[in-house]
C-alpha cells in the first residue's frame, strides 16, 4: 500500500513537472503531449482533450454493462433463462446514440484534418530528404543545404544537449513563418516528426510528401525518425531551432545563402522587407505551386 502511494505520488509529480516545464523533447516520467508550439498542435491537443472523455465514458459504460450482466444474470441467479429476442426501444437507442457520438467526433476531427493537410501560402519551403541514416535539408529559395547527423554521447554531453536527440547541424527556421516541407527519401521509408509541431510525415523514395508548420515561440525542438528504417533508425534524430527573423537571416548568410533576391515571400510577419514584399514571387515556383500530393 505504501509503495502504491509512493508510485502514485511520483506519477502525479511527473505530471505536474511535465505541465510546467516547457520541454520540447521527451521527458522522463512525463504524461501527455509535449507543449504545443504550432497552431496545428494546439488543435490536436484540443481535439485530444475533447475525445478522451468520450472514449473514457464509453469504456466505463461497457465495463459497467458487462459487470451487470456477469452478476445479475449469472446462472445461479437465473436458473431458467428468458427467451425474448427483440426490444425495439433499446435497438433504436444503441443505433442512434453511437451515430450521434460519431457525428460529434467527425464535427471536430474533419476540420483538424483539413487544417493539417492544407498548408496556407508558404513563406519558405524546405526540402527534407531522409537517408540511411541522417537527414538533409534544402532551403530551396535561399540556396542553403544542411546535413544533420547525430551527435555522439560525448559531443551531446559537452554541448549540454539531449542524448540521441541532438544533431551537429540543426534545421533553423524563423518564428512566425509558415514553413512548407517537401519530404522525400533517398533509400527506404523514413518519417519526419516533431511532436511539438504536430507534424509527422513519411519520407518515401520516389515521392514527395507535403507538410507544414508555423512555430510560435523560439526554442529547440526535437524529434526522431518515426518509421522503422533499418539498423540505425534510432540514430537519425531531428532538431529544429526556431529563432527570430534577424537571427535566421544572419544564419542563412553564414551558410552562404542568399536573402532577398528570390525570396518566396520570405518576409510577411516580422522584420523589414528587403526589397519586395510578398506579392510578386513570379519565378519562385516552390512556394505556391506544389500543394497537391
Ligand atoms: Cu529513418
């Protein structure tokens, strides 16, 4: 009993800690989701909070009905079984009530699916390529390429970063920008995932999948390849740094990229527009075009 209490206290403590600490990475003993960093993840959390009581209620109801049948209608209590087969009222109830529940769930889930699938006009496009076993990123409008490899345990420790999650070259994105992802693979199926973004999209060779996110707060976000892809599947993590617009521009320049000339509308939310605002991205195809998948 004492032990059970202690376990319960530990779980409660972990839950409280996970609620307060804004960890954008897995946390020991945590319950629930990582804190949402994008509007899509916000909606996913809201939908989850809507769905969980419904599922819980159904489970409890079924359990209670089964328990009732076990005890009340057991053989010892009912030596002669009753032989009726139909009850119109109850049959109507157990048809109509589930239909109403399903309609309620659809009413919440279809808009969420739509929100996740339909990227708004993108401020920038990043091509993500899965490899066995690392990720490559291409900022197509800015001429920057990044290759992300896992940091060894020692390197991660030296940098004060999480083990098996940190990479040598993280993806950098500006806070508040709508980032379109074009996700593919060079060899086998991988999956690009950041839990705090609510993004999980398969990287399939010979095919381009689309995803998108808009990070709302600066931070370092971690995810892992989420499709079993081979012996080093556990060692190709994903690290995204979300920074302010000026920091992002500085980083692009450091990487030898170009800003301004062909920006697929790289500037709507924050900062000063370099030359042109958004409307005429003319030649810069990647932004609007490839939405079909
Ligand atoms: Cu993989």
